[in-house]
């Protein structure tokens, strides 16, 4: 469903042709020049705004305490011109640091950029993503927009079944237990 919405938004802002073209050129090994013009185009900025707005994190304020609701009070022309000015000389703002609790009782730091930085970075991501995606190995699953752990597991199971092997999955094993086991088998450790 999410992929279908993304495609619909890309087509609505007339960007899908550009993204498909970038993907095809990248798959053919071509180099790219002048991508900034595409990154700062009105359509790309409006698409970035749409993608950020639909993200649930857009209501989380950054260091400047602005959210997407504050940006939505501005006209489209004001938002587009602000982002285009950022392309002239971009200096990222400070990020707001929050700590997210983990299951083991510890916390994990998370940096939340300002909403303007998120919009700017989204403009760049939308143009670079099809270029990079075309050059990735087809069985690479980490941190990719169209891949997930479910895809990796399905591929793993396909390969296991093809080779007529059996497998088991270990979950939630503390890494220090694995390291201790590995070290105990080494004997002379210095």
C-alpha cells in the first residue's frame, strides 16, 4: 500500500518519469551531472513536502520547535522558495537529542533534525535514491526503501530449500554470550 501511494504521489507531481530515467541511466553505468537543478525543482520540493507530511514523525518538533503543521501555514511559494534558498548555501541546524528506552532498560540516543532540514534532505534523497538503488546488488536487503527483513528471510528460505538443507534461527542471543563462547574455543587468547 505504501509503495502504491508513493508512486501515486510521484506521478501527481510529474517526478516519476525523472526517477525512472535516473534509475535506467544508473543501471547503464552512466555518470550524473546537474542533479541540483532536479533536486531544487518546484515539483521535487512539493513532493518532498508531501512525503514528509505523510510521515508520522513530521509532527515531532526539532531543535527549533517547528513541526509540519507550522510549515503548512506558509504558502506553497514560500515553502518552495525557502528550500531553494537552502540549496544556495546549506548549513544544517542543530538536532534535538532524545533518548528512547530499550527493552534491556538502557536508552538509545536519537537526533531529530528541524523540519526544514528534513524537507531539504528529502529533496536530495528522492533524486539520489533511484540512482543508488539501480547500482545495489539485487540481494542486498539492508536499509533499502523497497526491501525488508521479510524479503531477506524469504530469499534465505528459498536458498535453503533449493539446496535441500535444514535451518534454524537464533533470536535474542546476547552478543557477549556469543563472544564468550568464541573466545573459550580459541585457547591461547592474548
